[in-house]
């Protein structure tokens, strides 16, 4: 069964497209059946490709983010996905405000899937730090994938 996952950050041009590209690539390599999208809580970059700095960092590590185009998360996405993953606490709060009253779709912080001392993937848009962003996203992607693989070994239809 396909697990449908949406990654969310603020602008959908740095962190969430990176999470989308890295997680999808690792899942495909591992033969884990996922459908992945990413979105921003803000609307400044609708239709935009990922930030050149994110694309460069990804390309240096063998990932291609070039196909992503910015979109904004909506309440309807809660019914389209099994799991919504936020890059930081403010994304998490914005998502909980969008949640339709009837929705029980889990929303989790991405770094909950790591042992990292960081709790958030830091916003690199103004301050930089794309290398750390990438390292955290790779670790969290492995952790999430591991969890999906363990869950499917126990109960095929659970997360
Ligand atoms: P992201 O980074 O949330 O990781 O995509 C940002 C991109 C753009 C803006 C803020 C954060 N912005 O204010 O335009």
C-alpha cells in the first residue's frame, strides 16, 4: 500500500523540497511504496523552482530537486495525505490552524524521526546553513523510512 506523505516548510523552496527529494529518492532505492509532495505555509513562491542554493547542495550529494514547483498547503491536504511533516514548530502551529475539524491526519516534526539535539530544521533562506539543513534532512529521512519499514513488517496497512 502506498503511504502518502507531505513535507511542509514556510516557503516551499528550501527545506520541504529538499525533504521531498531526499526522502523520495531513499524510499525508491529501498523499494518502499510512497507518494510524496511538499508545500509551504506561505504563498510567496507559488510556481517557483527550489532555491538555487538548495538545488546546488542537493546536486552535490546526488539528488535532483529541479522538478519541484512551489505550492501552498491547504486544509484539503489533510485528506490527501496519511502523514504531514513540518520542518519547524511554527510550520506545525500553522498546520494545526489549517486542520479541518474532522481530520485526524497526524502532523509531526521531521526531526522527531532523529536522535538529533536539534528539534527543528532551521530556516536557511536569510541566514544560509544549507549543509546543516541537508544533514538533518538526510538523517530524518532515514529515520522515517526505517519507521515505515518496521511498521509494514508488523502491520501492512499501518504507518
Ligand atoms: P523554506 O525557506 O521555508 O525552507 O522554503 C524560506 C523560503 C522563502 C522565505 C522564507 C523561508 N520567504 O520569506 O520568502
